[in-house]
């Protein structure tokens, strides 16, 4: 059976922003592409990744063509994109309030929790909850 993982935007961004490259994240990507694991993300992931690419272009970390290529490649990565209605808005809100998270971070946390998946993140707010939620992991723990 395939391993199910939730990846936040920060982990995904390392695949396309050269100065953030991570061998751990690259290994996760290779396993996703080889279908050794199943990637699921909340729908907000797309908006976050496009914003990261936009910022990288504006800060001249990558050029516009590299950002467009990244979007094309991201579209090809096998993944399940989950809408808030499917995920459950009340669950997201409850976690955001209980753990003092942004709704964005809570969406990743709730998705992993509700699917029995591991959550790989670089977000410090989420990583600070590793003791409470054993499924939260840094990519180095993949």
C-alpha cells in the first residue's frame, strides 16, 4: 500500500527555487513520481505555490520562464487536491483556534489528520506542534 503524505507549499517550493533546494524534498518528489507515495494537498496549495513563484520572480531568484515551467511541471505531479468543503471547514477552523494557527496552516494539518497521512512541512508554526501531532514531520524525516 502506498504511503499517503500531505506536503505544504514550502516543501513543494524547494523543487523549483534553486537557493531553497533540498535533497530530502527531492527524494519525496521522486517517490511521488514513482508512485511510491500518494501526495494530497488542500486546494489552497495552488494559490500558495503560485504566490511563491511570483515572489521568486519579483525578487529575481528565478525568471518568469522558470516560474511558468514550474507551474507546468507541478501540474504533471500526481496528486489529489482537496477542496475545503470535502475537508470540512469546521475542522479547519477548530484546529486553527485550538492550535493558534492560520487557517492556511490549519488546512494542511486538518487534511493530514483527517486522512491519516503524514504532514511534511518547513513551517515553524506547524513544526512546533510535532510533540502534539506525531504525524507532523520535517522533510529530513522522510
